[in-house]
C-alpha cells in the first residue's frame, strides 16, 4: 500500500526492535526520513545495520529520564 510518504519526517520511539522496527522499515520503504530511538545503544546499532538506509537516523534517549529527554529537545 502506498500512502505517498516520501520525505515525511517520522520519529518512532522504541524503533530498534519488534513492531517499532518493522514500522520504521515500512516508512523507509516509502522514502520517509525516519529517526528511531531506544535507550539501548546496542539495539540501535543493530537496527541501523539491518535497515541500512541513508534516510535513517538513530537517537539514544529514554523518555522516562528527564535529563535524557531535555537533551533531545
């Protein structure tokens, strides 16, 4: 299914594994610009390697940690 999501900017929290990972893959397949986040660096690097797409950005932060969240903003 094509929703014309080319160049849309998408942030997927928890995007390094599971459902979030597959959502990221679908957006990347539609040529969206995707940022996935996780609090786990190893999971982020594994996801980046598997997705292998120049439109993918990764960001390590934890929404439950106030200081981590402030760095994002």
